[in-house]
C-alpha cells in the first residue's frame, strides 16, 4: 500500500528507497496509478509493479501506467474510491467483509454477492490488506504516533491500520509528548517504522 | 433558441443550494458552481480527498501542493474548515451526511440512473474515482450537463446505454436548455431557457416529458 492522493501524501523518498532495493513483482494499492515521473509513477516506470488496485488510474500525467497497461504488463483492479477506503479500513479493523451500497447494479459489482438490508441493496466487498504500507505524515514520535498535514492525510491513517508493517516518512521526528495526545491522528500501535525525511515537507506554510 | 452558457447553468444550480447545506461539487463543470454561490448563504463545500469548508483557489504564489481538491487543483481552507482521512470522508458521503452532490454526466435516465464514469470503449482505460460513492451517497444528487451531445443526441434518455454509475440516484438535471426533475415518476421540466418549450424538448429528447406544475 502506498499513501497519497495524486502527489499529496505520496512518500516519494520511501518509494525511491524501494526502487533502489530492487524488489519487484509488487501488488500496489494506491488511489491513482502514478503522476508524472516520481513516486508510484517511478515504481511503475521501473517495471516493479505486477498489479495495481486503485480508483482513478487514468490521468493526464499517468503515461507510465498507461503504457504498461496497454502493453498488458500491469493488471488493474478498479475499485470505487469509497469502497477502496472502506475495504482498507475493514482490513485494519479486523472485519471479515463489508456490505456497501456503492457500485450496486454497475459493472464493478458484476459477479459479486448482493443483499437487501432494510430495503436497500448492498454489495459484499472483502478487505484489502497489505504486507507493507508506505505512508507520509507530517510529524511522528518513536512510538509511531503521527499527525498529518492538510490534504496529504488522505489514505495514510487507514493504510497504516491495514498493513503488517507500516513505514511512515515524516518531516520531523519529535520527542514523546510533543504531539498533543488530543491531536494524534494515527496512534503508534498502527506504525512499525518512522523515518525522518526532513526535506519532504511540501509547501512553505504550516 | 437561447442556450444557457455553462456559467449560467452553474449560477442556476447555485441558486437552488440552500443556506447551511453541505455540498460536494464533482470535478469538471460542477466545480464552477462554487463561483456563483450566494454570498449571503453559508454553504460548506466538501472535497472527497479530505476537507470540509473548502475555499477558493489561492492567489498566485500561495499554492500548497498538500492542499488540493479532488481534481488535484490547489485550493484554500475557510476559517473553521477541517481535514480528515478517506474513511471519514466517504462516511460523510455514503452515510448520507452530504446534502447535495453535483456531478457531470454522459447520460441520465428519466428514472434517475446515472452514467458518468466510463464510455465502455474497449481501448479506453476505465477510471471511477469517487463517482459511484458520490452518486448514491448524497441526500440529493444533481447533474449538470449539456442536454445534447455534439452530434445532437439527447443525454437525457429513457435508459442509459453507457455503463452505469448508480441506479435511481439523480433527482435533478440542470442543462443548457432546461432543468428537469427525474425519478420513479419519469422526467418533468421545471425550468426552461428562453424560447424553449416542453414540446420542443420532447422532440429534441424523444422523451415524454411533463411540464412545470404537471404530474407525470
């Protein structure tokens, strides 16, 4: 799993490290399928991705994905964005599956079990879990508590829950207690590694 | 006949959004509605990538790549606005907390079925994003679109031929020629561009349409 919505919240430096390690044949979960040249796009361009599970692959700057997809080199599982979030959250929360109204009666629900509950139709969808989640947060401490920055939060908190090992890159690692416990967004139990990438804070305003 | 411009359609939709509403404006045409919301009404815009109380685009030079809307364009946050993660964002949608969602469309049926995510062409790469969640989640889903395709075919149809986004989810369709209510009882015209009539619309759309004040 890789956090981010477009490039906001995309852990570019962790992905660069992944590319440098040479691992491949990956199944990727992300909202998109890469933008321009960095992050997920670089991973795809390097030929490391076998399958991608996402909601919105096709964009004006998704050329690396487009080329590999058209060449039949990447498998695509298209998931409505809210179902993607709900399925990731379900994995993190230990649920067996969920019934969601989204997608009912559409080609994305073809062949899936459905059920009428209180007069409304739902589709059975299964959790999406991961071996690793790479996410980007704003600040973290050594217990793994995280706060995010603006709309870079997006999938980070739920992906952190849904992976066996969550690695968070943060712009700053702070001492325990520096993050107000009332404002912790991701409690440290969901995070196994915190990596300081000081240059990774985008934008100049706090 | 006088077509409403895209700006006029956006202004027409904005007029129907009440004080205090929580609203999600889909990417593309509906985004323009934000420019026409009456200044005397407090209306909160939600963007599914995790913000409520979305403000206008920032001044040049003030863009923040970590503060964007669903179309990935830089935006601002109003005082009192908030950020949240994707599960909360789509709970707002799916849980019926959003009052109005406005989407673009390839086709809408008179029953309120929506097709707006995929043309079904074999060589196209499908992308759905939040469209299916938005369509069925909001209390009311409006569509904003031109009534006819470039080749003159009606996009308001008896049955959608493009792949569906949601079933019976649209309640109102704002176009350049008229505003329609759609649903279980079929389509009813509730507003007309100058020079338009229900009869002319029936010819253009090849549909049976009820007029303002009429049942179906």
